[in-house]
C-alpha cells in the first residue's frame, strides 16, 4: 500500500501541467477549502485552480484535493484518518488489514459576491453533508482585506455550532442556506486573521468554536484522543514557490500541527504546443497540376485518409484529422497549407470524416482564400464564412476514389491505474501498470482491436463476501495475473446516409470481465448542443482463470436511453443514462463534466432500485466517483488527439454497472466537432 501511495503522489505531481498562484489570501484550511485551520474564509481559489493537500493535527490526519470552478465555486474531497484508532484492534477479523479509522468527506463553498472597495466578500459553505456527517458543518462567512491583513468573520452550524450535524436532515441543510433563524438559535461565531506582508510567508490566527468533546459519534472522542484547551489557534505559512507552501501551527491550545499544499493550474501545457508550418519546395508550389498541389497540401498538413476530385472549377476533398486535438486547429492548418500553394480552382467543398464516418462539411472559394493569404482577414473572420455544417452531404463524386496516406494501423500505450477505496481488507487498494492497444482498419468503417494490460504493482483484494449475483464486485478475481487480455474485438462505426443518425457496434472480448456485443445509436440536435441515443449490451462473463473460456452462467444485458446536454457558455455538459444496468437494477446515472482548457473533470452518481440484490453491501448503495481526462499534448508540446483518463471510485460493488466501451458515440461526435 505504501508503494502505491508513493506512486500516486508522483503521478499527481507529474499531472500538474503548470504552476499556480491560488490568490494572495486563498490558501487551504484542514478540509481543503480556502481558510485557516478549522475555520473558513470567504475567499476561493482563482478559477480553474486545483490543489492537493496534506495536514496533520493529532489525532486527525487529512489528505485530499480541491478545485475552483466557474469563478464562484470551490469543491473539496478529503479523507480524515484518526491516528490511534486502529481498526485491527477491534474484535473483528473482518477489519484486520484496514489500519486506522478513516472517514470520507466532501465540501463545497459558493461565493455570493466579490469584495468591493467598501463591502466584504461573502460566501456560503457546507461540509460533509452526506454519509456519516462526523465532521459536517455549514456556514456563511465574510472577508475584508486591509492590506496586508485579511479579516474574516462568520457564523456556523453543526461542527461549528451548537448542534451536531447528524441532527440535521438533508431538507434541514437546504433550508439553513436561506434561514437565518437557525444561525441565531444554534449557530456560533468564528473569526480569523491572515497577515501576509509579502509573498513568502503569512501569519495566521483563528478563533475556533468547535466543541470537540460534544461530538460523541467521533471515534477520536470515544477513545479520548482529542480535546481542546483553548479556542485560539496560531500558525505560520511559508510559500516555497507558486506550486507549494508549508504550514506550521499550534491548535486547540495543546496540539502542534503541520501541512503541505500543492496548487496548480488545470490544463495549461507544461511545454507550449508547437505546430510547424507545412513546407513545400518551389517546384511543388509552381506545379500547374491542381490535383497534385492539393494532395501535397493535405499531406504536408499532416492529414490522412484523404481523397481529391476536381470537376470543372471545383475541388471536392475528403480527409481525416488524426493529428490535431481541436478541429479548429486542423482547419487552420488546412487553410494555411492550401493557400500557400495557390491552386487555380475557384471553389472548394470539404467533407471531414473519422473512421470512415462523415462528421461535418464546409465550403470555401478562391476569393476568400486569397484574402486570407494576403492577411487582409484573420482566420477567425474567415471561419465565419466557411459554412461549417454537420448535416450529411452526399458527394457521389468521391465514391470509390483512392484514399492517400491511408494508414490502417493505429495504437496507443498509456499508464493504467485502477484505484479502489474503503474495502475492509485495506483502505486504499490499487493496480498500477500500463495498457496497450492496437487497431487495424479492415474497411473504412470496421476496425479490429486488441489490448493488453500489465500490472507489476497490484494490491487489489477484498474480504467482502462475493454473492452469486456479482457482476463487478468480484473484480479482484480477474486482476490476479500481471498480464491480462482485456480487449479483442471488432469495432464498426457509421453514419446512416442522408441522416444525422450515428451507429456503433462492438463485438468480442469487450473488457476484462465480459465478452459479447455493445450497440449504440446517437443523434445530435441544435448544432450538437443536445445528443440523444440508445445503447445496450448482451454479454457473457469471462472465466477468471482462462482468458478465452466463458462462464456457464446466464447472459447479462443492459438497455439505456441516453442524453447529453451542452452548456457551452460555462463549458459544461451533463450526461444521463436511464434504463437497465448489468445486474438488472433499473435506474439512472447522471454525470456532470466541466471542461477546463484541454482537461475534463467529471463527477457522477447512479441511483437504481437495489431491493433485488442479495448482498447487504449493494442494497441502498449509490454508485459514485470522479474522473479526469487529460490530453497527452499537455505534456509533450506536440499536438495529438490522444487522451488519458483516470477514475477514482469507492470499492466496486454491483450497483449501476455498465460494460466498458471502446467507442462512446457521444464522445466520438463531440471530439470530432470541438472548436
């Protein structure tokens, strides 16, 4: 476990694309949100900033991460470990390998208004509103800067108030957001001061109203591990650089504490992306053959699977973009390339495809091209006149025409990290290794795909009783081997002629546990702001000991109605999958994804009817998790369409399970039409 944690810290550090300054007075509290120690301030991190943190004030050890979104919202997730409360000391062998007691915790803060010259910044916040609520609280807080001081004052409920947070229902928590009466009757005041005379260090003070002994549900209180001799806490924060600061403090009148925090900006490349201009010899530029010129322009720009037909004064061109992450960059490179060789044709009709499937089309004329080449208009201005459209364009003139630079092979290799949290056999379990896949195009629309995963580090195990109806909770049985065949399939994608209906069918070994068929259809509406579709799977479970053989159990199937809505002004989209999940539980999954530069951050929750499960670990359970997706161009300085995704989930159960997909049609459509 220690080895995996070390690797994880190194991985998260490597994923920090650029250093960040969180804001002059926006440094972390013990729960990850901006604050001092136990008390918050109204400040939030600069938008699109992410921090990882660790703090220790015995008996509590906190570690987690926080992110700032939309310019107003700060979210945090942390684990609180109670040192001295080892679960193995209890009379229950079930928890023998778990270590110290640990509690999961989420928190959110919303800024109501920014600070002005005379008025303070004001924020509302809530901590640990779901689950055990051991360290739950909600509050409103005001902050005002009188440089170099930042003063904050607030009122709190729950842990920061008179009543424990476990006494509040979800409805109560919601009402308290707008109900001052509860703050008057059961709230307590708190305040803090941040004195930061320069960029290198800050002195910290807080008045902390938490009555630790009153929280009798806290295991640290039950074992007499925590007490408070004073509500006053003091500390110093040293800023090593923009990407790290250290905190030392004396809290509760009896405890020395320390912490380390690492902030960074999300999605900014570590190395600037460089796309070299296409180079053409004078001989190629002066060639009078337009067909030859255009082919050379497409090749020089890095496109593949392209075909060209010239009829009269019009050039018809179909090509694929397998080089540029954003289609906008691909089109700019295309225009730069074609305009630099100055063909004599008057009009251009382009269709852009992916895996033999037409995605969109656009038109240009020579006059527009010449204006751009002469730098009389910018590419942004030119783009508005290119008539980019996503409806199907049936160009018979391109049927059966030879495709150039049609490379049938594709491949990918990337780190593969599977992390599971909170199994009784050990709080943090995982497998770390690499995953590689290769594909070969049998036809324009059909690809054969194979994949292997290699895990030199693997601690995945469980002491949970695996039921006969297990569909995912027995994953540990499938990860015993270091080398795993996790994919061998045929993948077919197409767009039905003269329609906006996309379809995808996958058949074969779909993932580590299942063999069978995935099928999906999708239709975009309103310029791709709304996508609707259907999907389903019909699979058999693979034998955990034999990579080819199937179990003799009954087949499984899923069926979903799907939707995706884009909110492009805030760079967010919401996915909803409603229907029958793999174990037969019926319900819906909602996933919210925020785009930040090139990176996507996602959270999801799945609610289904669980009364049909035999296992108590499945009944009443809500599947949830977080995921981030990072383009590899962030690290390489070279444009690429390759991305890396990483999920963090609680220990896998059987609720809300779906079969893995090689191609997700919604992502396929969005990825090929993102400006």
